[in-house]
C-alpha cells in the first residue's frame, strides 16, 4: 500500500542504551529531518544477553549469584525506561505535542537487529532512523546489528554517524 505524500510521516527512531548517544541522535533528527507533522516513535531494545554478558557475578553460591544478577538486571531495565522518559522530555522541551511522540520498549534475549526489523514491520514507519558511532580512532564502526538491519529491513532508512 503506497503512502500518500500529504499524510503525516511516522518516524521510528532506534535509540542506544547510552543516554548521551541517544540524545545526540534525537538532536540530529530534530535539526535535520524533523517536520512538524511527523509522528515520532522512539524505541529502545533491552537485550538481556548483552547485559548479562557484560557482567558476571561471583557469589558464594548459585542463589547469591542469581540474586546479584536479578538486582543488576532490574537496575539496567530501569535505566532503559528512564532513557525513554528523557527522550520524551527532549521533544517536550522543543514544543513537539505529546500526541505526536510515542515510545516503545522491547525486551529480547538475543538478536537485537531481528527485533528492530520485526518492530519496523509492526509499526510500519515511513522512515527508520538510526545512528552509528565512530570508534576510538575516529573511524566509522559498522557493527553486525546495523549490517543486519540494513540488509533485512524493508523500511527506508536514514543512518547518521555521530
């Protein structure tokens, strides 16, 4: 189904788990691509597998280790939800009506990129907006998630380097 040029654009913005990067991405979108009639969907994917892989807890027994993991998991999940609130506030400070800003929080155990592609199919945005980082040497880092999304996503994409 072709989308009419006169209707509002739905823009799916895929956020990073780091607040400063996500805010820089939103700032780039707002300054360079935002239209007043856009409907913005900010999405963050909470990847348990990645979080679990970052921290290994050593407790006296398995129960203590499990409790440490659950505590850390809850802290990280809360941080992700706070990030979405910060993004909502970002648009509010720029006088974007709250009716035009939505947030999506997805939780996956693995394959973040597949989740982004599936979400794009569900949401059916006009544009998928993402950012990529430069590495320590200032070179553009193309990670496997962006490569997967680029090759498997059916939605037009804008990938900016921050």
